[in-house]
C-alpha cells in the first residue's frame, strides 16, 4: 500500500533505538524526512545517518531532554527552520517501569510523568499550531496496553498510559475539524533494549525460577505464556501500525487507542 507520505516531515521522540527507531525507518522507507529526538547525541547521529544513507531522506538529529520545559519549543523551532513544517508527530519518549503505588518512589512518579505524559503534552502544543495553519496533520502517541487493562505490578506505567489515552481522545475531538487526526497505540510486551533493562530485573525478582535464564529465554517463555500469538512483539510490528495511522491513507481513524499486544491484556 502506498501511504502517500513522500516528502512529509515527521518529528519522532525516543527515536534512536527500539520502537522509535523502527517507526523512523518505516517512515523513511515511505519517503518521510525525519526530525529525530533522543537523549544521546552519538547514538542519535548514528541512527539518523543510517536512515539518510539507506533511504535518501533528510534527517535532523536533535539531542536533548524531553523533560526540560524549554526543549519541545526549541526542537520544533529548529525543525521548522530546516523544513517547511512538521506534518507528523510521534510521541514515543519514555520507558517501562515496574512498581505498585506503595513501592514506587516519588522521584520515579515525577520522572515518569515528566517523560511519558508532560513531554507528550508539550510537543503536541508546539506542533499543532502549524498543522492548523496547513489544515492537515497526524499525531501518534505511544501508550501501553496497561492503559486499557491495568496490572498492579506496573501501576505507574499503566496510570500514565491511561492518561495518555484520555488526552489522545480529548485532543482528537478538538482538532479533527482542522484535518488533524490523533491516535494512540497501546503497546504490549515488545522485545527492546528498554524492556530488557527496565522490566526483566523485576521479572527475575518475581519469578525466581527464571533468574538464571538469558534475556532472550525469558522473553520467549513470557511470550508463550502470556500472549495468544505466542511471542513478544517486535518493534517493526508497532512501526507498521504507526505508519498507517500517520499516513494520508488514514482519513477516518482518530481518537482511538489501537491495541497492539498480540491479544494479551497483561505481560507480567
């Protein structure tokens, strides 16, 4: 399917690895120029260079902290300075975090809220005025399946995912008359470096019989146990969904949280 995206411009946060990088690659393969945002300049430069050489698109790597209140505005300013405007926005910054209400620290709540929810809100606020002027735009917010089916061991992540889903719906209803479609993707367990670093230590603690197994073995076991399709997701599974929602071929889906979990309602 031709997504009719050639020469559109996308801003993607959390763009250097995992789901964010896969979304960037899928968009680049469809001729989209990329503003790639992440924390580490060296990894970001490498990711942007690979996509520019492979697909012949223009890339603008912008390293920064999305929790810095001034950064979204500056990132959008620099993007609009290089490109005519931002047509597509993907809010992907964030990480998985295990913890109940009683075990999650105040610092973790504040850090997770700033990264997953507040940054998303700020990037939307900075990008939407340009989309309004052009009467066209697409936004995808990366959420979690736990925003629909909360699981107590992941309270902090799932509470924030529910907030993302709610804001997505509210924003979509507000801007739809202006040609801007806004959706979320409720992601299940996806085999990424983020998941391995932030979730597997908790799995080993909760499941002592798995403590000595490799990361790959644990994800294989959990995928078979918890997911009807029998495996963890891959970043590219999410990227193809995002690409359609961001595309000109999507004319009628907005305000929706698409479940992308292999049929699972929890993964721990």
